């Protein structure tokens, strides 16, 4: 990873500063993120997070855990935002590097129905440093609305990198004050006064108007930051740039058809090049590339679309519509991870077998993984990494996974192929009892009463389903009924079980969450006796509890309303000769609308390593 000429200098965090808070107010409802993994003048991955309100895009130095800096002498200073106009409603972003000295961000704007090309880096300056597009303004033009001969002046115009964008500003007089409006920043809350310096919201522009005017007189003034606008025939919702950068897929809610369609744009020219014909009633939604195929979720019809070319779409039939899809293609298999519309399950579709994967063979039928809350987004992590769980020999398992962000403000990871949740260090298990028994309690003496047989592999007495996520975090209760000559079983979350537990017979719960053997005691079992135990699902969960204390305190970051996560990686270790092997570490970048922040998540540990807010 040799440094290219003009590479932006990114300074690493000091050791021990794993969780960082920088520059309050960086985001206003962050809705989407994209990562430039390789390309442009950067030697490390750079993230771009778009705010849904305010139209700003922030650049993040992902490996260093800082906002990107454009000043080699002051790396602690945040680089300027990429402004698009405060009246924009940005819904998605994609990043592209068409040349080693160029970086551009495409943004979907629902407010004006446009896809924007926002330049970040455009060539190099005289010192061979990466150059941003300079912000400029035109000459103010006065329009005498009533032809009265008024001749006020507009002077001292100021524009600013990071706040000024491409738009037309107007200042209209009502006879007393001037009301200011930007074509992409919207009406300004405060008027401009005669002879008083005026500054717009976010300092998008500043000027001074001097002189008398009558109602209807106005000034027009254009500003330019290099932003280009492309009409797409409706409100763009989602963007996905092809891996080689030759095509930009755009899901557009068509204004005339009043439904979403899939259109294609040439990233070089910005021209629309075609539209993928889908079945009547289709509602294309989120997209993801898997190799050279674009997989498109369908929110209305029970299928996913596999688009190998703009004019070629194959429907993959499913039992239900889906709103998000994550293809995970590895040496061991090819799968689609699916989030059904309005559900709290994630399903796995085997592309080779052309069938859904059953994540719980212990239950009749084919099951997906209930992740415990409504799904907010899916993202494949195709780089293998060390999972926290260990095998029977005490060796950590390795593999790829899919990140799942949840409405409840957390994130889990699903294993490649099986669809089970990636386990924490201990895995699915029972919690220790309160009366001396390792993992279960009774309301009677076990010296001569019934008891649970110990497991052969550990000191517990209940086998919890090894597929993390099948068993929920809940208390299970066994209650003896004389009339049935058996024990009724109920989970505090799973509810009453149809199967009864009989003494001296192996018991398995209805969905295979738990199993155990209950031995009869030396005296008859009595009506109402109970046995209970508490089960932990053993799934690795990102919830802000970085110190694993069991609760998230005020010093720890946490998610409130996480958005769609984005995968990236970086290498750790020497790039040349040395005895330490190069370590490729995967991460996800997740924007959080609820807390106006973005976070770097480490899937190996389930920790928030860095927070930008």
C-alpha cells in the first residue's frame, strides 16, 4: 500500500482512545453511508455519511477513527463538508473514483427528484496535494420589479468551502427588508437589512445590501461548488454503483407511474441509459451487488430480482416480499440473506441449491432466524475473520457473516451458510441458579425428589440449541401436573409448550430451543412442584456494552435507530518484509438516525470502536 503523490495525511488515534467523540453537530439525521475502499488519493478506506436533513455529506477517515482532514499540518481539523443545499432530502449515497486524483460522490435527493454528482477531490494543486473544487460566485444582478428606478447595491459577497453549494440565491424586497432564498437551500428564516452584513443559515452565503428598494425588487446571485444535477423522472430512493464503476443503478419512485422502477445511469456522463423491465406490480427496493449480478429486493412481490444486465432480470421466487438483500459469495457457498417486508426474521437462500436454508432442523418445516426485532438493514461481510466462539479443541472458529442492524438499537451477525447468529465467547447456555445448583432451581428438595441429569460435556443440566438465536433470552418453567402424570413446560417468551416432559425420558421443546432429561426421585412427585432455569442465547450483539458489564453506561456509545450498515476493511501489519503477518480486518460503518452519529463496529468483538458525531 505505497503512498501515492498527494495522499491526504490521516493520523492514527493514540492507543487507548478506542471510543472517540469529535466535533458535535456533524450530522443531522444521518440516513446513508458509502465507503471508498480503494482508489483516489487515499491510502486507507474513506467513509461518506449523508445527512437526511441539511444536505451535507461528511467524510470519515475510517481506519484512524477521525473525520477526514485536508490539512497535512493539522490533521485534527475536520475537512470541509460536501454541501448540496439545506433543502435537500438525501436518501442514499455512492462513491466513485474515476481516476487516481478524482473522487466523486453520487447522492439521491428526494426533495428535488435528482441524482447529484458531488465532487470531493478533483486533481492536485501546485504542491501536488489533493485539490477540492473551488467555490465561486457570480455577479449579482438587480431586477427593478416596478421600474421605479431604484438602484441598491449588493456587495461584500462571501462564499465558503464546505457550506456553499451550487444554486441560485434571490433576495426580494418587501419595501422594508430583503427576504433571502436559495434554490437548493430554501427560504432563510431571517431577512437581510439595509446596510447590515447578512449571513445565511450554515453560512452558505454572506453579503451586504445597501440602498432603498420597493416591494418586488430583487437581487439574483449564483454560487457554484461543482455539484451537478441529473433528472431521473421521479424521487431517487437507492443507489448502487457496479463494482467496476461502469454503471449506477438507481431505484426511482416514478412521478407518472406512481411506483418504483429500476433505472441505470452512466456515471461518466450522468445520462440515463435504460430501465430494467420488471413484472407488473414489482416494487424494487434496496440492492446489493454479488459478483457481476445486482440483486434487487422486491417490497411488493414475493421474489428477489437477479439482474445480470440492465435488460436482463430473473425473478427468484420466495414465500414473501423482501425489502433488503445481502449476497454472500464465498469459496464454500453462495447465499442471499433476505429481510422480509415488515418482519423480524432474516432468511438464507442457497443460490446453488435454489432453496431456502433451514436454520433450525429441530423444528418441523423451514425456518428463518428470528433476530428479535424489526430489521433495519443487512450487509455482507465477505472477508473471513475470527469469531469469538471456539470449537471442541478450544480453537476459535473462522468465517464470514452478515451484519443485521435492528430497530431496537443493536446489531447482530449471522454465520455464513447456516444463518445461525455468530456466538459470543460462551455461546448458548443456561445461567447459574440461585440456590446452589449450577443452572436450575427447584421449589422442593432435590435430595430425594426429581432432578435433571447433567450434560456430558459441561457442568450444566440443560442442553441449549447450539445454533445461537434459536433459543431466546428467557426463563423456562417446568410444573408437575398429577392429572397428566407429566410436567408442563413454558418459556417466558416462547410460551406454553405442546410437548409434555415425562420423567426418565429425554425432552425437547417444541422448536428445539432446549432439551433435558428429568429423572424421577425416591419419593412420588407432587402436584405443583416446579423446576426453572434461565437461558441466554449466546449471540454476539453490538449494543454499546463495550466493557461487557451487562449495561450501557453514560460513557459508552450506543445505537438508537441504526441504519443500513456498510462493510469495509483495512490491513494491519507490515506491508514489506517482517515477521508479523498482514492482518485484514473487517468492519462495518453504521449511520444512526436516532442519535445523529455514525459508528465503526468491530464484528470480531461486537464493540463500537469509534463514534463520529
